[in-house]
C-alpha cells in the first residue's frame, strides 16, 4: 500500500476533526447539536483507529520515536471505543458521564497537531526563502488566532474582526496592546486562547512545529536544520535540535517557577479562589516571560489590589529580564558555570592542577549583558529622579526603588505597568520612547531593534570619533557585515516608525502627537504600553498598528530580505569595480 493512500485521508480527517472540535468548544450548543457531535466523535474515533492501525501495520520500519507518537493516538482512539462498548454504543458513554467529550476532544486535537506538524515540518521542500517562511508563520498564527478569538465562546459580548486581528497580533507578536478588556471581555476560553497565542508567538511557531515534527517523524533533514539554525541562533547545525529542546525545556521550567512564586504572593484581594489564583499565576508568568504584557486585570498591575504588591512586581520583572535576555546568553552562562564547576571538581577530587577546559563567555554575551545592565541602571536612576514626586509619590521606602526598577524593565518590550502611564512626566516619556525602540536582546521573546544592534551602532560612532579603522572589542574584531546589518536594522526601524506615526496622525490626529507616537513606538517595539488611547483608536489606526506590530516582531530587515531575495536573488560577480569616495559631510 502506498504511503499517500493512508497519509492523505488521515490528514484531511484530522482537519475535519479539528473543525468539529472548534465548533464544539467555540459555539454554544443545543441538545441536538451535542447529540450530533457525540456521534461524529464516535465515528471519528472508529476512523482514526482503523487508519492508524493500517499506518502502523504498513509502516513497521518507521523510527521508534515516530511509532511511539502514532501508538499514543492509536491508544487514545482505542480507549474511546472501549468506553463506548462498555457503556453502550447508543447510550451514555463514560466520557459523556464525566461531563464533556474530554477524550474525544483530546483525540481530535492530538490528531490535528500530529498531522499538521508533519506537513509544516516538511516546509523546507517549498522553494521559499527562510526569512519569508518565518514571516509567513507569524501571519498564519495571527489570522488563525483572530478567527479563534471571534468564536462566540471566546468573548462575553462578541468582537469585530479588526479588534480580533489586532488582539491576536498583539498576542502573537507579544506586544500587549489591548483594545478590549482581557479580564472582562474575554471568557476563560478566550483567555486560554490568548495564553496559547502568546506562548506560540513568544517562542515562534516554527520552534513548536519543528519540535512536534521531530517527535512525530523521529527524523530531520539537513536543509531543515540549516533553516532552523538562524531562527533560534544555534551555534552550529549539529546542535540545532538539541538547542531547540533546550529552549522549550528552559521556557517551561522558568515559567513554572514563575507560576509557583506568583501564586504564593497573591491572595483573595487580587482574585478569589485557588483555581482563579492558579490561572492568574499561569497567565501572568507566561505573559511576563514572553514579554507580552497582557493581564487579566483591567488596569494591569496598576490595579489597586496588586498595585503595592512589590514581591509580585519583582517576580514579573525578573521573568521579563530572563525572557528578554536571549537563550544564547543563558546557555552560554550555563556552559560557563558547568565547565568552571567541572574544572574545580577535578582539582579537588582528583588533585588535577591543570586547566582541563577553559570556560569562555562569548563577545555576543558580553555585549548583550553589559548593554542590558547599562540600560536597566540608567533607566532606573532616571525614572527614580523624574518620577519621585509624580507617579512614585504614593510609594514609600524601598517601594519607590522597586517601582523605579520595574519602570526601567517594562518598556524594554514587556508592557506591564504599575503606574498610570498617561501621568508620566515628559522626560520619562522620552526615555520610554528610547527604551521601547531599543527593546530586548536577539534570540529572545522580546522585540525592538535589539540591545546588540544599539551597542554596535554606538561602538561604530565611537570608532568614527577615535579614527580607528576597525571595530575591536574584548580582543575581538567585529565583522563589517555585522555593522552594516546593525545600521540597516536601525535605519529601517526609523522609516517604519515614521510611516506609522504619519499614518495614525492622519486618522486620529486629534489625540495628540505624543500619545500617538508613544503608541507606534510601543507597537514596533512589541512593548504594549499605552497612554490610554488604544481602545479609542479608529479601525484604520488599528490596522496600521497591527502591521507595525508584525513588522516589529519579525524585523523589517528580515521581512525585506525574505521578499527581495525570493524574487530578486542577486549573483555575486567574480570581479569588483574601482572605488570612488563620496562626500558625506
């Protein structure tokens, strides 16, 4: 039997099952609808059991990892059928007795994930530039999330397509700008959908699809490793999928710790009930680590019940920093500590006095860490000075320091606010524009032009001032192509911001230049802070900001490289033309 005779029907059946699953959980059902869905799930389980049985039988030479994934879905389908047989095919099934079709829903969802991930995992067969694939993956997630948020069960009173697309883009691009109240206008289903979109957007959907694809296929290709290497900033091709697994594992561990800490520092004044408190902790831990800035509280962390909860503010700030520092930096320090510990262990236990392995901190890590520290320290001091008798007036003692520190962290693509942003002084707002523009670090969940770009541009200016011909730092020389890329990113970001401010000022100019500029910088830097005008914007401005968030998340340069090189791929010529100097100033 040919592979397509089994694979193609299973793929289309998984899409049909996912469609019914979405209808089941996203729309309010009547009695006869539930009865139809129940019989569909039963027929679906039978079909999946037969199809997976055929697949397993005719593909016994598959890799063990892929067979394991197929056995999981096959076992789930078998469990449903056994439950139906025991409790009566036409009667009340076990899963229905428990309240809902939980097992059937899991089967439909798992089949969709397995089949769809396998198709996306083979995306390298398509003649598309990797940068374009990266951008398309975000577009797919943005529009898919918009339709998900539009189902009746996601909101309490409905939502327009423009608002749904804006909210979905804000979640996928981990921005945090909101045109509706996340806590009041979205149901629990809608809030869970937002968390999933934030997580997928923070790490990148290609990270998850490649991880699922690796698990469900049990193999990879050299071309896919090359494509994924640049997305996750792996050191070399051989470590691509190892780095991928490390990223996901590290994310889940840090977020779990964040959930535990937040849960232990909130009480009934914030949200009532253990279940609500747990969901609050999960939502805010994921939102903080992914630098999203979404909150289930109407006034974000400025809500009166949590406004003076400094431990929670510090936990959120630390999660923001860890998520925005970049995985490459974290793994570099982890390797450094591991090697350092191993060297000292060898010396103490085996009395070896020679240096076995020299632990190194890369120049990239140093630039990112030093730049981040400088921005945090300068930002904290400036915020403390300019807001001491303004937004910090209601805080006392160490609370002022905590809020000043938080105020320095959050504009770096996070978006949480513990003060009224509209009440900030003008100097603080200007500093916020700079911090939002710079953003987080490369290879992180944050946006902006990135700390390394800002550092390279600053070093280049110093190089011009000192007259040095080469950019040298820490006994290393920074390549010219890196400098060119940094200036391209900076220039394109200013062009994008200029167009964004220009367009929204046409549509909503009566709101004032500073609030509109703040909104555009926040969107491009995927920050999420606002001076309170986001819900009041016109649909045209919302569309402009939606595009701005998308460009800011995928990087304007990456998007243009993908488009231009896809259709106008230049060939390197074996000769060079004579140089001629151009007068600059």
